[in-house]
């Protein structure tokens, strides 16, 4: 799927709870942070994943928001450049860290989170990335192909519940033999964020 395509998909014939997924811009920052506080609470800033995001910008072209037709921000997801330890030969392995994924609490179960996840992983694959790693409930993320099969020898920079430490290979074998600590990579937050002109419309 091209990043400049506009795609409309009717998920529900009456068009209720319509939303658009598009690339995040600087104008989304305040609403996004408020949404994350409502959905995840203040404790979100103390999570191990935050150590990999602090002081960095999301991977280029891989930060998305869902907005209602009235303009309200309904959901958000971002992916971040990281190093997933080293492979069996000692070579650094690049990957993406996904998170946080959040949806307006009153709209959970309406398909917004699922649409954001499917779009984010599809775009990551289209851009040539090899794998996505996250910390989240397997009961939710297994539907997208995530599992703990490739993270047994990897570690987060802080406490993590092993059953929630998951990965999805976008290229077969990308995480084969990977071991070691996840570390941040990518753009520092002092750099400007380039936004790709992509937009998707959904209705529920």
C-alpha cells in the first residue's frame, strides 16, 4: 500500500463512529498526551519501554493517530527504532518497538485499536523493517501475529513480565538467534519530524 494513497473502508453500513487514521503531526501532541493519560494513567512514564523512547522521535513515517470525523483524537500508536541485541554472529539487529497503543477509554472495543495496529504493522513492513517488539497482553496481540517465541533471549532495560514480552517478524528469520539487551536507536527529539501524507478512513 502506498503511503500517499487514500483508502476508505466501510466497517459498518450505517457509518457510525467513523474515524480516519493518518500520520501524526506536531499539532496532535497535546491531545495525544491527554489521551495517553486518560487511557494509561500517570504510571505510563515509569514503564521499562519508556526508557527506550525517552529523548527520541518515533521511527520516520511510523506514528499514527485516529481522529473522528468531528476532529477528536480517538487513538494513537507509535513505533520506535531500537537495537534488538545481536545475532548469532555478533551483528547488531535493528527492530522497532511498538507503543504505546491507546484508544479513548469510552471507545474501546469499537475497532479503533485493531485498525491502528494493522495499519502500523503494514506500514512498517512496507518501509522494509524486519521485526516489531512490544510489551503487552498476548491475549490481545496474538491476533496480529505477535508471540514470545523470538524474545526468550532478549531483555528490556528494566522489569518486564516475560509472557507480555512479544515480537512479530516482518521478515522471516529476522530475529533468529537474537540475544541481549534492547537499546534505543533512531532520531533524537531535537530533530524535526517529517510527516508522510497518508490517510485512511474507516467507519464503524
